[in-house]
C-alpha cells in the first residue's frame, strides 16, 4: 500500500457521512385500493408519485392493485393514498393460491379476490378450517409423503 492510498483513506469524506445516515432499503409495496376509472387511476398515481423516494408506480385497474417501488415505508404509502384520494386503502392481502396449503378453507377463500389469488392465511390463522380426524386419514392415505399410501398402477 503506497503513500497515496494511505492519504486517500485519511481524507475520504464519503465513508464518514454514510455512517451517520441510515439508508432506507428499496422496497416493493403492494396496496389494494378501488380504482374504477381513468380519473381514479390518475388521482392515485399523482398522490403516490409526489412522495419522496418513489422510483416506479404501477397500477392494475381490474385487480384494484397499486404497486410502488422505491425507498418508502408501506404504512406511509397507505396513509398518503387514503389522505390524498379519500379512498379506502390497505396492504395487498392476497397471495397466489398455489402457495397456500388449504386455499378453499373458510378463512382463506375470498370471492372478491382477483383470479388465482386467495387471502393471506397469516392474517387469519385462527379462521383456518381445521380438518376432522376422518379428513386427515383420507388425505394422508393418498398423500405423496406417506410411504404406505395407496398407489395406482
């Protein structure tokens, strides 16, 4: 290490300033908000694009979904949309039905969900349908994980 490298580390201003400020991480925030027409879409987009740290805004009108990418906090985005537009907004409560063990259980299935989505089971753990002992026996009898399961030749 030469003398020039040593002096460059001594007089480097960027390392000391980055330690003082904690940077926010780039996040993708998905929000459910009712968007009916182009005017609603424009109002929601304008409310979110004005926020500090927003990099990208994507709106899916038919799914009533707003996706914001940037250095933002999810709670602040939701409150901003509610305040500026007057619409009810919440974090995206749905997940693809392939990721859920029991997609048609009472607390998970939602008629208002977009096609291919069900409500996130983490939010409604107590509402999940519990299988009776008879149902458990039938499902384990034909399960792939059961080594003694019935198989069709």
